[in-house]
C-alpha cells in the first residue's frame, strides 16, 4: 500500500470513527413519529378536548397573556395543537403554532439527557465527583457565617465532594444568583460576577463554572434540595467529556437525530422573526414589554443579540411546542424515536421515575428524579394526573408534563417574566386534558 493510500485509509477510518461517535444506535423498536390525528383515535372526546380553546381564550381576553400555544399528544398522535393571541402586542402579530419561545429551565432535562447518554456510554458514573472532570471543584467549602455589612463570610469544609448525581438532583449546594433562595448566596454570587442562565456577554460556560467552583456552597452536598446552577455545571461537564461545545453536542447527538429543527441556544437569522416577545406585569397586572423590568435576569432580546457564546445547560435554549413534544415522546417511547435509541429502557426509568431525593424535595406531592419532578401518590390524589407523571417548566412561563401510564405528553407555551396566572393556567390545562379522556383503557400504539 502506498503512502497516499495509507493516508486516505487513515482519513476514512477517522471519519467513520467520528460519525459513529456522534450517531445514535439503531433499534428494532419502531414507534411512530408524531403525526396529527383525530382525538377519538387516541381515546379522547373532541368535544371535551376543545374545552381547552375556551380556557386559553379566557386568559387572552382578560389580558393575562399576549399569546399561548399548546400541544397534546397521546401514543404519538397529536390530538391538539393550537395557538391563541399574538406573539407581539406592538404589531398585533398573530401567534403561530411554530412560534419559538425562550424555554429557560426546560433546557435542564435536555442537558440531563446528555449526561445520561454519556453515562450509558461508560464515559462517566453518576457518583463520580465532579472534580474528576472539573478539578476546580475539589475540596469544596460550605458557607458558615455571613457579614451583611460588607459581604464577607467564613466557611467550613464540605463533608463530601459534589457528585454528578448531586448535580442532576439539585442536591449539590449550588444556588442561583438573581433568583437565589438565599440572599447571602445572592450577594456572594453578585460580587463574584456569577450569571444565572442567560447572558449576552462574551462568556464561556466552562469559564463561568470554574469561577463558580471557587465559591462556597449553600449547604452540605446531598443534605438539601436547592434549585440552582447545578445543571449549568453539567453542561460544562458534557463539554469536557465529549470534547464538543454544548451547542454542537446537542445538535449532533440530540436535535438532529430527533428531528428537532427549531431548538437552539441562539437563533439563526432566518428564524429570529419567529421568536415570541417577552412580557411581564406592571404593578397593576397590566402587560408590559420586559425592557422596562429591572428584575429581568437577561437582555430582553436574548437569544438573538449579543456575543452568542454562553451555552447555559440550565436555561439557555429556545424551542417550539412541537419540538419539545418530540423530546418528551422519545422518553415515553422508552428512549426511542425516529428509528434511533437515545437511552435504554432502564436508563429512561432511572432518569424519569426514580426517587433520588427521598423526603428532601420541597413539594410533598412529588419527588425529584434525575431530571424531573415526579408525581407521587399524594399528588395523584390532588388532581387527575397519574402517579409517575414527570414534569417541569421554565422561568418565562413555559410548562410541560409526560404521563407514562396514559401515554400522554403536553406542552404549554407562554412568554412572561413574572405572572399572576401562570401556574393557574398550567393546572387547568392539565385538568382539561385528563377530563377529555373517553376510553376504557390506554390504547395500544397504532390503534
């Protein structure tokens, strides 16, 4: 073999290795792709399901939201997909079903999926200390005393290292800045220049996480549930382990194989007109553009302006109702979609439905798995959702749930920073879905 031939063979082998590294594995399982269907074919009553129209329109009419989009899927059949109101009150542009929303903390489940994929590839173990991959987290300390006069503080050594499992379950002791539950942690993070989940500055997630690692924890790892920057740290972990920027890992390993064509950290110019305007409430509960809201943790034009360099694994993505329903359907399919397997059946079970927090999760109606709030028996007695339903939402009033028992997933998209009506509509939307069921048992796929 000549040198040129050997060189070509080496290049070809390298290319094959790269492709196989980033490709999902095939599967004999073949659940259908999402497709529109009549409600009756999925065990719903059209008449009762259409009650969602009046529910959402009532909130539009009282100017609680400029616009709302919703999608409901059962067994891979889209039985409801509508949009109401406007995407921007300034130009009264009608809201389209494919409008793009800042999904904030709905990003977390996708980052956590990436971590679970790397785990199943044997690249990481869930109880590995994060310092094994990001050394700055070695020898963590916990906040002890804080001086309100000058923001100085003392610390004590942590009893244990932060593990990947602690991060997945928000048991790490890391907090947020702007939306921190502890004002002392907010002061410490602000002084250190810690950003939350979105920024237009020229900052890299790895650099931000390494700065965070030098600060004290809010509490001992594993001893309390605290919502914070844990998943942003996992985004940096994915970059270290995979060797790819987080946006490229998502695109190659998750979005392209799933067919999620409208999900990005930063929108391409061709799609920026589909981004829904961000609103809030003034003191009289009237809708106002968020440019006037001082508490907003981001530039109101995020994610279409700025350096476009910060890939926040905890809150940086924008997406559509349809794209996120595809992601949820893959999980309801036990890790399979579009002819590809993303997680094993057992991996999905661990990811979506294992109680990782015991009694430490602050909501008594559920527990926290490796990426979601999960409805327990007490939660089931409060509404119509099934035990094992997993869910979460985003700071800009987006929300989702997936019910493995009933094979239902649903996404409700609004775009508000601070609203008096967000949870109220979320809960009523869920109720309207379950009350529309009109079958004796869960239908099998394809029936």
